[in-house]
C-alpha cells in the first residue's frame, strides 16, 4: 500500500478541527502525538464493555481485562522484536522507566570509582536520575560531545567507556533530530564491559525498532508519542538483568508472598508493576501498535524523510541565512524534528505568531538545557512532523514565518 499522509490525516479527529476558519496544523509530535480513531475507539469500547481489575479475580470482566492488558504487552514485544514477552515492563511513562533503571540497576551496581557515560544531547529524563544517584553513590558521569553539525563525536568513545559500567543515550535527539548509531555505541559499550541503555522515545514512533539487532540491555519509550494514550510507558530489559535487579516500588501486583518477616517478589514482569497498573492505557497502546503496524514503520520513516527534506528546503529557500535549523543537514541522518532560530526573533514570539494561524509548535528548552547551552541559545522554536503531516503543513509553516520577521525581525 502506498503511504499517503493526506489519507492518514483523516484517521485523526482533532486534525479535522477548524478554528476561526483556518485548519489546525499540528507540528508538535516530538512532544506528544495525536490519536487516531482506532485508538480512541479501542479505549472507549474497553471502558464500556470490559473494564475490570487484572490478575486478581476470576469473573469474566476481570478475565477480559487481563487478556486485553497482557495482549497489549504481546503486541509491544512483537513491535520492537523483544525476545520474550515477560521482558516488557509497563511503567507510568518513559521517564519512570529511566528512573527505574537508575534506581534499581544503578543503585545496586554503581559506587565510588565507577562511571556512567551520557551524551550532550540527552533529555533531562536521561540526565537527572543519574545525577541524583551520582550524588548519593559518588560515581563519575562522563559526557560524549557533539560535532558542529549535531552528530555525536565518537572519536574518544573507547576512552570515555574505559572503566565505565553503563552508557545511557538517546536513539534520536528530541531537539536536533539526530539519529545516533545505536548498534555501534552498544557494541563499543559491551567491549568495554558496560551495559547499554537506550532512550528510544523519539525513535520508536518514527522508524522500525529491533532491540535484538541493537543488542542493547535496556530500552525505554513512551506511548503518547506513538499515537497511544499518555500515562503508560515501556521498559524492555534483558531477563537476566531484570531478574537480578531489586524491585523499584513495593505493593500490589509485584508481590508473590508477604510474611511478617519479609516479602517475596512476583515473577517478571509483575515484579516491576506495583499497584493497579495502567490497564486502560495499555489497551490504547496496543491499539496504537496495531495502527502503526498497519501503516508499516518503513513507510512511516520514508514519509518523514521526504517531509523533512521538503520542509528544510522550503525554509532555506525562503529565508536563507536568516533562519538556522539546528542539527544534521541531511534528512537521512535525522528525524522530522526541526529546531529553528529566526534572526532577531525570539522563539516564543515565533510560537505566538504561529499560534495565531493555528500552527502548533513548541518554543522552549525542550527539557534539554545542557544542549541549549552548548548551542549557545536559551530556547528554540521546534516544528516536529509526523505521519499525518503533509507538504501543505510545511508550506503553511514557511509562509506564516513571514509574519514573525515582519513584527519582530531586524
């Protein structure tokens, strides 16, 4: 089937909205994606017909709810080609998944004299948990720098990994769009005796994912960026590592037995899913996986390369040196996230002008303040495209930026 973003767009109710006679142009999918009818319908149907507690009751509703919840886990396993379904842990979001790794694996394995390697383009969710733990445990954090065109500078990777116990890095930058060479980094980490943790929030929604090909040890991503609901994230981890890790939270579903003298954890994945889990959200995530699978992730990626190339070309042709697009210049080396700076115009003013025309972009530091400082800016205006965006959306963005120059430009 030929991928047609104008047809895909019809699957998303909110994108049919007209405000003050003008269409909605949603360009903030790096923040959160919109939801197709199929996801909305799946959640509505489950709530109306099959909602119940999971794993705790024998009646029909509970059985149906358990099947739906575990069915979503099986869909996620297949979607990322994880080896075993019980290696898929549902969390509140990807931030919680990364905190789980730091607080469970990290607290059990890191101490004074150890090192963890991060990169200069990480989201705060992949920086702050390690900084918090380092303050307690006394280990070192090392940083992979960037090249001038926004790629990771891996020239000293082996040195940075020497003596390190872990490297944690993004598969795709939420600011620069940079696609990192995951397999190369993972291989280098393993040669150095370190584990490799991948923040895949920006990559899983936009391209095929194969955690076995990556050979990573942990992978974290979120539902709400991949057409699913908020309130649920995914942690995939190697069984041997998850088995050896202490539980992250206590109570409810993670219990096998409790005595006055102590407790015994449930088997994976329940060991890391304390309390009542996000049952409804899991159903929605499963429906999102079905939707993306029906489109084909290869087709999604091909479309995004095309729309990124078109948008970058249009912006540069119109504004030349008056516009900066941070990150790699080749669309093949990046995702469809464009962090832009207009000469003489503050990013928040750009966002305000665009909002007046119903164009949704994000202005700010994008939860990546260290990267902002390295770029020499306090903020950028970020336009991020997804499977439902068309060349028309890019044209509207390009044309509307004229207003920002007219009002605020030098």
